[in-house]
């Protein structure tokens, strides 16, 4: 029997979907609204020192990498399958446009976090 | 004899035919917003790796009206994603049986949403940190 290449992608889709469902809205609120506007005073202020200190710890690197990579793989998988629903022919190009972006983003995030 | 012209049901706009399909599409389209947010964060990580000046430029970008407006839209879409993710969870996971009874769908959805609330509160507390 030919093995399907789907399970790893489905797993990444599920992990990204679960992570974004659990904390996505709060992350958007904190990093995109509360922190830039300083809604809760100095405690939530986004500064270079805080971000760099967080990204220097191994666990901090892992958390940032997990959010970026899993969100990208979740989106790539869902968009790829939704394209089919809109009648877009699925081929190597559409595959690369979806999963390729996720892979490139994952590698870029890993490299950037490694040199932080 | 005239060529046969069999009826082919047109599929254009199939997802607008039915409320169920509309909900399905709304759920699928959240993926674009999840990717958009991941790219915003990715830009921040790249800027962070380039040093203080670069990162502060990214932070200035976050303070712009366009960015705040974008994040308000993202927030609404992510809230819908959380709701839709746990609403379909009873269908996407294997049946859960506790002491001989199948756990009802509403209980799985409610448990998932409760976990999301708890995780979000924990993240908020961790992010806020100690007041300085």
C-alpha cells in the first residue's frame, strides 16, 4: 500500500490550529494592541530589553519558534485545501505557494532566533 | 442527431448556497489571518536579530494606526477561530467514552473553550509580569 504523505502535514495543521485556538486571540491582543498602546502601564510595555531577554532563553526561543512555525503550517494546510474548494487546480506550484511559504518562514524564524 | 448536452450542475459559488457552507468557508478563511499574524511576528523576530535600532523600528510600526486597526481585525478573526475550532472538535476527534457513555458534543466544545480561557489568562499574567 502506498503511504500517504498527509499525516505529518495534518499533524502540523492540528497542532497549529490548537495552539492558535488556545492563545492566538490573547497573543494578538497583547503584542498588537495592549503592548504597542501601553494599555496596562509599564508592565506590558514592549521594549527591546524585554524581547531580547525573552528570546535569549532556550524556552523563549522555543515558544516564539513554535508560535510562528505552527501558525504558518496550520494556515498553509488549510489554505491549500480551501483552494481546491474554490476550483483551483492543485499542482506543484500551489503546493509550493502554501507549504513552501510555511517552510521558508520556519527556517527564517529558526535562523533569526539562533543569532538573537 | 444533435450532440448530447448532459446537464452539469454548475459549481460556481457553491459555498454561497447554504448557511452551512458559508460557515465552513468563514472557518477556512481564518487561515489567511493566522498566516498574516505569524508573518507580523516573523518580521519582529528578524528585526530583533538585527539589533536594537531595527527592533525599535518594528515597534514603531506596531504603534501606527494601520497596525492597531489590523490587529483589531485579527483579534476578531482569532476569537472566531477559537470558537469554530472547538465547535468542530467533537467531529474531528475520535469519540470520547467515559464510563460507558459517549461524552456529548457540547461538553467537548465547552471544555475546549474553558481551556482556551485558562490558557489565555495564564499567558496574560506571564506577559504582564511583575509591575516595575
